[in-house]
C-alpha cells in the first residue's frame, strides 16, 4: 500500500517564504509471491492429476524465517490443491505446489488462494485458474457454409485440430466411414500439438439437411470428432 501528501513549510527566507514538499509512505506486504497468478490454461481431464505449478512465497525484509507448513492458506473451493514443496526452506522464502483436483469435470474453474503469516491479520491473494476441456479440440467446432457466387458451390472451410494430451499425438486426419459429398484435405502438422486441414464440399452437399454433422477420425485414434455444418438459408 502506498500513500502520499503535500506539506507546505513557512520560512523566514525573504526569497522563498513558502516551500512545498512531497511526503511518500509505502507499507510493504508481509509476503509476496512469484508468480502473482497461477493459470494452468486449458487441460484435458487425463492430465489434471499430474499438473502442478510452483509458487514461491517471499517474506518481507525483517520477517523471521518460517517453516512452509506454518503459512496459513485458505481457498473457497476444492478445485485446487495446495501443499508444501519438498526441500529445505531458504532464509527469506518458502515454496508451495499448486495442483488440481483430478475429479474435476469439464468447465472453467477459478479461485483465490489467501496466504497469511501466523498471528497476522494481513494477507495476500493469488488468483488460480484452469479450463478443463476435451483432449482434442476442433476449431471451429461449428460452421455456416457460404456459396461461391461464381461456381454456385459451397466454399471450402479451414480448421485447426489441437491436441492437449501428452500422447498419443494426432495422426493423419480422415473422414469417418459413411460421409458423403465432402472430402478432407490434410494440411499437415503445426508443431507437436496442432494439425490443420480443410473440408471441401461437393455439389451434392446442397442436398444435405439444414444442419449436418461431419465426423472425423485420426490415425491411431478411432474416437469420432464431429463438426456441425449449417447450410445458408
């Protein structure tokens, strides 16, 4: 916390009868953390149990050394797990490990981790966040087709597949059995976690219902991933 004010001082100096001074006061927090926010990003359910981030808690100057177990912690939900990080404490900082409950279902979770020294009323808060999502995402997951005015056919649509699992990685992408009036063009991998592709629609796609699911599979993974395709009015 920081506060400032101005002080006017009267003098007997004929050249400067009044002097204005600025006074600044700063009250340091008893604790600081690095990082200031713990964000796990987007994770699939199978990676929750192994996910963790270290949180370094530094004591303010003049604070006596303290065991990490004596740091008081408080949360409002059970989505995150906080425990002492193994290892010897340093003279002015301790380490915590922030993990995630493996029982979380898909969705977005946020919390505030409150840290406090024993016997102190002052505390600091660290924001916690994770998005639990499918291991493989197709972006976009739904599209509205547009017609090419010159040919009268639907225009191709580009997609990106993102794999948040450690393994197996996505293989080549192909259409599931039974798909008609559409073909897939694999654009290749973009690093270890992304693969681009596009769907090209034949003239027969005009006979589809207003909404159709196009189903895809990847080599080595027989899970079907669906894209909702809507025809224009």
